[in-house]
């Protein structure tokens, strides 16, 4: 489909043992042969050197793999130059490739070409990015499922049923004079709707695994927020001192709890203060609460519940939240029945109660649902939106039939449902949507 050849550094910036410059396109082999001193063989690693043809200067000692189309990631000729992983050799090799006719790849363009050349569909292409960004083993397994095409197969099965009904109704509209053999319509549409609803029922759980749960740890100063963060991370990430107000800004880290990524936000202690730095920290804490999916409100059980504690609980409002009754290893002065929410007793100092807290966090995040590894699961907000639109179109089509509406009305709603499903796999997709999706990729992927 493309006539030009693209090139990019496919490994992260910085120093490493190995770096890779990747080329894809009709000129990939020609460009490689212009700068490589060695013999290229299809699907074999070839040892040699990258040399600047104009100066005969050796740039680096390398291993080069050449893979001929169509049996490649992009279904184009692909060359990967494995060099030493320092910034300079990588940049010099990339510049030589560009000088000899390659174009610098756009973000995600290698995967985009794999999609446009028919090697993967759009849902599978998005799963490539999910694999790169996976934060837990569970989210990685979901991403691999997507790359394997399990969701795509489920979507295509539904589309096949809808296409069959649409073709039948269209034939009745276009050829009214012909005797078209009657075909069952209601049953396949109901089956398709049930399959759609089953997929949608997995979406909230799937997106928790993919996107994580943004969790704000809030409370007044010196109640043990930073100690709690360290316990959940299993490391000393946040500074802990007896001095109130040690944390003056938000700190973010990701904790893997039973496969669910929790983005933990340790906030500044909420207190009324004239100190400008403390005031800014409190404002950021309030913003963290607004943006959170889950709030852990930390209360110091060794002290009576204060007016500030109650103000913090009011600030949480209707957010999904847990009260973390900290310092339970000390004599209690606070009364849990004053808190009005679900309470978990912990000692962030000793670790007592942390396992119970994590269990409740996971239960609240997943709503009691369990990830079944063999079943297709929706983990992408775009896919969920497309499925919801397809479901609405399908429900309307069934309503049209039930109301005795003409076939034309039914086909309009079926077409809308099919187009929505096609957006997931890329069969009906606009160019601006492709740009949005692939712009999130790194340049070398």
C-alpha cells in the first residue's frame, strides 16, 4: 500500500546493551545494503559493520536481520539493525538510513502499516499498545488475548449474524417482485444482542485491569498516609517523620494488588493554613479526591476524631471510599461509629490489617467480578462505547420489527449497529480515528 520506506529507533532512549533501528518498506533492503558491510540473508541474523559510504567510517559493529514481505510484522520488507545501545550509534545509523532514502516513521506507523496491510485488525493493533503499557500480569494477559484476536472473533461472529439479516431484508426491499425464501430474523438478532450484552458486562472489569484504579490517600497531617502508601507499595517510597506536614505535594506510584493496578496518590495533609506551600498542597489534595476512582480516608484511631477529620469525610462526598482506621495497635480514642462508612482497621507501622484492606480495595474496584482468562473481555473505553451504540441500534431494529415498521427502517438501524461494531475491528473506521489511536504509540512501534 505504501511506496516509501520508514525508519525509526525501536528501543528506549538512553544507554543499554542493545539498540535497534527498524526499517520497513520497499526500499528497506536497498538502504540496508548501502550502509551494511556484510551479507544479508532472508530471516537470518547477519554479522557485519555499519559504515558511512561517503567517508568509509565504521559506525558500529552490528547484527542485521532482513525479513522479506509478506511474512513480517508490517507485511512489508523489514530490516532490523541491532547495534550497541548508546544514543550516538543509534542516532548515526538512523541518520544514514534517512540519508539513503528512508523517512522517519510517525508514532505507531509500523503497527498502522500492519493494520492497513491486513495482518492485524484495529482491536489487535490497540492491544499492541496495551502490551507495552501493561502494569500487571493480569492486564498483560488481557492485552495478549486482544492481540490473539479473541475479542475480534466475538465481534465478527456478531457481525456475521447481523449481516445475514441485513442482506435478507435488503433483498426484500430491492427485489419485491421476486419470491425470496423466508428467513428467520428475530432469533439471530436476539442472539446477537445477547452476545453484545455479555461482552458489555465485562467492560467495567476489563477497564479496571487496563487503566487501573486511581486511589487518593487523604487525611489530616500525621495520620499515617505516607506510611500506608509505603505498606501498599512494599517499599519506602514516601518520607515518613513524626513531624506533621512532611508531605507537601502529591506523590503517585502504582501498586499491583491481585493483578489490579492501583495508582496510589499520597496527598498533603488537609489542614487550614496560611502557609502558601501548604495551601497549594491542600488544593492538590482536593483535586486528587475529585479525580480519584477510590478514596482511602486515613483516620488516626489513637486520637479523638477532629473537626478536620469530619470535614475531610464531607469533602469525599459520594465518592467510592474506605475509611482506614490507622494506628489500631495503639489505645483507641476515636469511635468508628462516628465515621459513617465502611472501616478497615490497620497499623501502617506494623502492617497489621493491610491484607484485609487490599482485599476490600480489589473487591470494590472489581465489583465482586472475577476475571475469566479464557473468555473475551472488553478493556477499552472506545470499544465499550462502540458496543453500546451497536446495542442501541440492535434494540431499535428489534423494536421496529415488533412494531411492524417497513424493512427500510430496520435496515437503517442494523446498518448503524454494524458500523459501530466495525469501528472496533477497523472495518468501518475514519482516518481521524486512526490518527488518534496510533498517535499514542511510541515512534518505533
